[in-house]
C-alpha cells in the first residue's frame, strides 16, 4: 500500500468486527505485487460485500463496501488496544515477525556460559549492577566503580552486552535487526530488534549469570578528568538487578546490598555529581520534558497513567552512558576509524529567534540569533525552572532544535556540547550501537600502524537508522495516546484540573494534572467570542472580549468524548484562570492554511538498500 498511510478500518478478532459508521466505504491503492496479500488482509480485517480489483500500470485499485456484523461487545479494552497498536505497526509497515533464518540462528545459540572463552578477560570479580525500569526485560548495560590501583581517583566500569559476538555481519539475525534498526516500546510490550533468545536471553545481563560483555574502563582523577581509557572484552556477572527507585533507595541509605556493591555505589554517586557538574559547565543542555508512565494491570488493561518520576539514579546511569559513548567516539576518531556518529547540529537561527520572541512575550529573556550556545540556553532553563509554563517552554525549545541523527561525517553534538559522540551502550535495542561494537572490536584487533578499515555501505546504514528511529518514536507516541484514550473511556463527565499545553487554530490542548493525559478543547467550546490564533505567541485572542488563552494557563475541564480508535480525548471548558498579559511582539504575518489535524498518521517504512550490495537485504527513543 503506497498511496497514503494506512487507517484503522475496524476493530476485529476471530469472529467479530466492531463497526464504525464512518467506514461505509474505502478505496485502497495496492501495488500489483501485493494484491494477493492485500486481499487476504482485507478479508481478515473486515466483512465485504464485494472486492473489485482494477489493474493500473503500477497498482491495482480495490473498492470494498463494508458490512456491519451483529455484535462485538465482548472485545476487552486490552484486546482493543492490542488491535489498534498492531494497526500502528501495520500502517507503518514495521516488521513484526522474524525470518525463519533468524529464528533458526537464535535457537542454535547456547544460552549458558560456564567459563571465559580463550582470549577473554575474567571480569566476574567486579561488583557490577544493572539499573533499569522496573518492567525491563533486556539489560544491556551494567556499571561499577573501584578505586584506581595506580593513582588517586576512581575507575568506572561500563559493561555492555557483547551482542556482536552472537550476531555476525550479514547473517539472518543481522539482516532482520538492520531492517528494524531499533526496538519499539509500547505500553505493556515491546517489538524487539533481536529475537527473544538474544534480547531477553544470552545477551541480557541478568543477575548471577555469566555473560559476555565489551566493557569500557574509564580512569578519572579526583576532579573528574578522564586520564586513561581502555576497552576489555570479557566475562562478567551482575550482582544485582535494580530498578531506578530501588537504586535510589541504596543511595538514600534505605536499602543495603553486599559491602563491595555498597562501596561501588558510594564511588559512583560521587563521580556522577562531578561529571554532571562538568557537563553542565561546558554547555550540555539540561532539558526536562515530562513523560507519561502507563501502568498495565493484571488483566492487561491500563491501570494508571501518571507523570513518570525522575530519580537521581536516572541521571547517574545517563551520565555514565554518555561517558562511555564519548570515550568510544574519541577512540575511533583518534585512529580515523569508520564510525556511526550521533550528530546534533546547531539550531537554525530563524527558529531560535522565533522561540526567543515567544519566551519574551511570556516575560522570559531567552537567547536568540546566530550565536546561541548551550550555556546560554541552560541559563534560560534555570531562569524558568519555577515558572508555570516551564514544561511547555522546555518542549517548545526542544522542537526548535534540530533533530539528532546518525552520520559517518562527524559534525559534533550541540545538545551535549561534544565534538565527537556515538551510540555504544544499547546494542540489544539499537542497531547503530551494534555496528559501533563491530568497528571498535575491529580497531582493537588491528595494530596501531595499520591503516584504518573501510566500511562500505555505512553511510546508507546511518540514513536508514535515522529514518527508522523517527518512525519508531511516532509509533511509541501514538501507542501512548491510545492507552490514554483507553484509560479515560469510562470517565465521561468527570472534571479535571489542567494546564494549557498547546494552542492551535482549532482549539487548545490541555495537560491534566492527574491522570497524566492530554486532550483537546475544541474551538466549538469557545462560544463567547470569535478567537484568532496567533502562531507566533501560541495564543488564542478574543476579538470582542480580548480574552486570551495561552500556554500554562490553568483550566478546569470536563471529559466530553473519547474515541479510542483514533486516540481522541475531547474536553469541555468549565473554568479558565488567565495568566499574566502577553507582551506584543509586533505584527503577525498571514498564516498559511494548515492541513487537518490527524493524530494517528504514522510514516511508513522505507526498505533498507545498501548501495554496496552487502549487508542490506530487504527492509526509534531519551535518545541522545
């Protein structure tokens, strides 16, 4: 299907279809090579009175008139959500099945390691721990800290699952992994990049089990200067599997582990504070954009949705992953070795100027123009830390920056204020990390005097990974919206305190305090005046009453409508508390017509094709 992104026609299970009156007829453009598959798919999705195919030069067109079934009341919310999320994957043409070859390769891999293989170091004496979300199944990183044996300071160990040991280049698993390029996380589940036998099996750094790892050994002075770097391929064993809250309890003295692990935690906490302070001083951005945490109940339904808590241990792990990633990028660059860099270019001058004017209109002085730096933006972020519109200005600033991407041409990382950076620490769920592991291993096994290796096709891989990352992020975002709609479906008529989180020409979005969901107050609810949308200021302005709706305003809303299939949540406005007056920033330019708002459109996949003809085959996310 190529004409446009797929839409949900109906919800179905083995015997029933949940009917929606708007789906009385559809027209589908189908490539000629997919006509049989499409006919089968359509038959499984909907009941049809007729399916007529008309062949064109490049496609066949099918028109199907849909017939409503007798009942579909038995579909549970969990079943409905699964169908809708499956439709997101199908609409984006995201692969959800591994090839027979990949499954065969995965099943052939031994799931236990009794001793370190020849040439591998024994790292089992190091008190590694993993710190991950409570519901995580794949653990690709473990950390530990020791006193340096040769000098004052701390030796930080960041052990990363040695996925490349089990996924040879151009093998069946590698082809499937490259097709996906990333795992996709949706509420209650994951569409993994690697088969279960690897992602949750032999590659996952489970506690008290021997695992192969590629570890970064980073030696720091007492003031946090990196003095020596080494990479060790070896056998490790995690002592503890901790969630972020559990690890926070360790730091807070509320939980005790083995003495050597407690000593490691004390060193890690001290090093983390030093490294964080240094990073912020050099101009690394410290954006804080809240995210929704969706809790799935025992019945598979959505049990709660709240603002995801952020612990100090989140930042600790983030800091150590950044350190390891930078160390790998510097090592590869020093030898002029091929690398999939993670790049983030400086922001566009026009966008930063527009953002600066917007912030100024709300009473905040933001840097703008051609010389915006991370340091100046961090000063602005600290200045608005206590303001009512903090979260939304953080989000608008993030949208004003360029998107990070993968590239073989290093252009630095603006957001982290680094000259060189790459992704190394998540090879279970990100293909670029797996490729970087391969390049690092090749470098470590090559004498210093040898010329750099060549990596044909790496630029195409970089572009493919960047595209797929964005598509994965869209699927994840829309899946959360579906879960939010499911959670709110039985709460019609209830009132909520909220803030305005976004303003458009068709109304404004509100972020409910609790549960942490977002919905729309449509323009039809604002009957007291005719409102003009000012896209420069993100405000609605009443022509007669001069009433203004703007970012951060407090409102009381009543839930009016929920459409789970389209992930729509609509509210009625009950009360509005205006914020301070908005400053004028000059005349508004005529607004260009905008396309109708569609919340569930997902970009479709682009098959990966390597120009070199090697390693290609047929075929996103806190991602820095």
